[in-house]
C-alpha cells in the first residue's frame, strides 16, 4: 500500500517571534487512509531568531513504514527545499522525526511551509515478537560484579571487561592479549580528563551522564573517536550538528575536516552560508586552518549554485 498526502501551513514573522525557542507551530493532524487512528502532521519549531526546524510528527501505531518526500519553505522571493527518506518506527509512541533547519525570515515577513510525503512499505509489527538487541543483554548484566577498572590520574571507574570489549575495539585489544592491561585488569588513560571518560562510559552503559555544554559533548565525541566507539560517535555527531551555534562552529569544523567527515562538512557549509556574517570576523575563524576555511568557501559556492535555480523559480 502507498499513501501520498500534502500539508501546508502559513507562518508570519509576528507568529514566529511570539514563540519561545523550542516551541512550535503545528499543521493540522491528517489521517493516513487505510489505518485506523494513524495520523501525521508537521511542526515548525523555533530554533533561534530566524531559523526553524521542521519535524514530521506521527501518532503511535503498531505499524512500521517508510516516509519519503520533500519539505519546502516558500516566500515571495525565495524557496528552500529539502528531501527526506525515513524508515519510521512509531511503535513506541508518538514521534518527531527531525528533517532540517532553515532560515525562514531572511527576506519576507511571511512564508508558507509545504510538506509532501508518501508513506509506503507498511509492516504490521503487532503480531511479531519484538527483537532483542545487544543493549537488552547489556542492561541485564549490570548486576554482575565488576572485574576491571579505568584509571585517570587519581580517579578510577569500576567496569566490566565484557562491556568494554563489546563497545570498543581498542579496549578489546587491550584485554584480549598478553598485555599489561589484561594482567592488571586496568586501563590507564592519560589523554582525557576523568569527567569526559566517565560521561562516555556512563552513556555506553545507558546511565545518566553529566555532559551539559557543547564543549562537554565535543570532548565526549573526541574520546569516543579515539577509542572507536562507533554507535556513540554517530549519536554525538548528529546531536552536535543539530545543536551547532556560531560560537561552536570552528571547533566542530576542525573535527569534521581533520577526520574527513563528508556529511558533517556539508552541514557545516550550509550553516556557514546562513551565518557567515557572524562567523567570518570571529577570532577562532580567523585562526582556523586555512585549508579548512578554503574548503568551506568551496562547499558554500557549490551549495549556492545548487540553490540558485530554486531561488530564480516562480513562487505560486
């Protein structure tokens, strides 16, 4: 079964600025024909003074499916379009699928937001046994006595060997052979502060962690990359890209270019194209590696060329 639908809502600058950061204007909920009580909508969430995030909302259901389409922000002078293609699993409750962040009031006091979506590949999970994953087994092994520790200076953290070996090939190599770490059951870390190490280990264990600022999460990302903790790297990269601000741009750019993260480079170039006037005169940007700033300029130029046909198009 395939179901296609379009929703549209208009937002004025006055309506937008009356929202607090994180508040949203919501389109009306629309039924997905053929599925009882299954509805969809989209939300325009205020991100900062002139930027909004577009989220696809779906009601709880026992069905897993695909959502593919485009989000378009229109004004009388500009048009921004972004495609999305999502495997949607709302079986655990109503969800918000993040689509993209864009500048909505650059040249116009009002805009129309249009979301064109096609739902397909419906798969009813109600009668299927839910899948077990490695994290389920990890959680149920937390009561086992710890048999190793991580030390950072005078601080130490009790851990399980099997957990460390599972989350990181670096930890696995340390414990799998006839090494000092294997003999002493101790991993001594010198390159990173204890708070960062504890935040990463707590996150891997599924416990609460104490990271609060962009720098805290950036430190976690660098440590996770050093020890090749891939699931956490992926989550942190997405989170930090969504939380990107002018004052954190250069730190994140340095990470993306030094590790050749293509997707992050494109997101950073898009962010730079929308915020360049606030970034270019900052001392951290002036001191940024010249190869990085040159490549940012190249990507922004490529990005602008792709947008040009859209901006020149007729707005109906």
